[in-house]
């Protein structure tokens, strides 16, 4: 079974595994709104079912 990160987090929460707060955004406008809700620092990750997203630039750390 292959899961995206947000799907795995949903399963973890169902079983009582604690996780850091996160919000899934589907477009840039929502992403900006969610970033303000979370505050700094935060991490933006693309959700793709392939390996190597970090090396491809799919993970960005944002700090003020």
C-alpha cells in the first residue's frame, strides 16, 4: 500500500499517535492562509507518491 504523507498522518491520528500540527493546502492561496495560521517556522512539502522529493526541491523550510 502506498500512502501520501497526509494520508499516513490521518491513520496515525486514528490510532492515537501524536503528531505536530499540520494543514493540507491544495492551492497557493490556501497555502498562504494556512501558513499564517501555523506561524513561523513552518515547512512546505509537496505530496507526490515518488521518492526524492527533497532532492528535487519539494521540501522548503520557511522562517522569518
